[in-house]
């Protein structure tokens, strides 16, 4: 089954404790992206990747890191989480390189609800 | 200021009603997506439009490039259509910009 998986689905942590949210897709997609969703603000892009070893900042990258060492995986790293990073996080992927991915179906993971105390 | 505006923010309907959700954007785009977010939180892609009209079952999506406007229509609405509908656009960049969503509730 074609899918995007995220782990963990729910996480409660404390300020400053490093964490990683994993994202994996089994569709051989080039494009992967991380979003956060906050009430009243909609989905906002954190980082995206056009292919292996190619990543770039989205609209709200502060406090986050990513890596793309393999095509299928795109982990989101919070080196020192703060309460303002409490949010619902989505990973997504799409077929296609730069200029083409936006014309293809976007596949979303199930979401990770993160609470930072 | 969000570059993608959706209306209405909330919509309540009786089963069987025809539903229209609107999306406006500010400048020329390369692609527009309609997404559905279920009450459990999962997001699925409904349509991608760069021009014209698409239909899938009871869902119809249209886009007017000149007016910078897209609509999502649901015919013969059903309680299972209750969800948040999200419009997202690509402005010839490698990013998607999202509207804040329209929350639809369909009552039996």
C-alpha cells in the first residue's frame, strides 16, 4: 500500500529535550516536506526536500532541522524544543522534481501531535 | 496576511444540499490543490487543478485563472462529507501555500 508513515503519532516532552520525528514514504517520491498546523493559521511549511541531500527552508524553519540521506526518509529534528513548537506536524511527499511536483497528488502522513511542556 | 483566502470559514448543511466552498489567491499560480482533512486529522488529496474543471463522484472542482478563484462543489451532501476542506496553491516555487480551511458539517 502506497503510504507516508510518521512516528511517533503522539509525543509529550519537556523544553530542551532533543527529539526526532521520523517520516518515511514507499512511493519513490522525490519531493518531501514537513508542515505544522496550528489553529487559525492553517498548514505552514517548515522544510522541504527536492531529492536526496537537497533540502531547503520553508516559511517557518526556526528551531527545526532536517536531513535527506535516503530518498524514502525525511526526519524532522527539534534540537531544543520549546513550548511554541507545540503543534500538529505533517510530513508529505509527491512525485516529481522541481517544477513538476506541484502538479502531482500530494500524499500526507497521519500527523504527529507534539506537546512541549 | 495569508495569500490564499477561503470562504466560508464554517459551513453547516442539511443532508442532500449542494455545497460550495471558495478559494481566492493573489497572483498567478502554477497549481491549486483541494485537500480534505478528516475529523481524526488525516489529510487526503482531492484534486489538483491548473485549469478548467475536474469531477470525482459527487465532488467537482473548478478554477478561473483570470479571476484567481477556485470553487469546490459537493452535490447531494452526506454526513460523511463532514470535514475540513483546504485549498493550497503553488506560486511557481517549490512550496505550497495553504488556506486556513473551511469546516463543513452536514447533518442528517
